[in-house]
C-alpha cells in the first residue's frame, strides 16, 4: 500500500505526518492563514481548494490548512493569537 504524499515547499511529506490545523470555506482566508504560519517559520499547505476562482469554491468547511505533526501545537498558538489580535 502506497502512502499519499503532498508537496509543501518543494519537499515531500507523507500525508500521515500532516495534521489539519484549521478548516475554511473561503480559500482567501486559508491562504492568509497559510502565509501567517509560513512567516513564522512553519511549513503549511492548503488542501481541498477546488479552483483559484473564489466563486467556484462553494464548499462549506472543506478547505483544510495542514502542517507537519511536530508543528501542530505551535501553529494552533499562532492562529489563536492572530484571531485575538483582530
């Protein structure tokens, strides 16, 4: 049985080693959160985005922001601090 893989910043990660840190219905918000994590040194990837055109992404809570398992707690803290700053 082969493992599923995803490319995050040119390195291959085994999907089993990734954890979903947040879910979004808006791809723009998912990208903003991804950028926030990356600017804090945490590799992150957006999964489940259907199209680059927001009007085509009518999924509800299907866009996932994933990080490596070892970065999960730090990513949660950064996203929580960002929510409180708004």
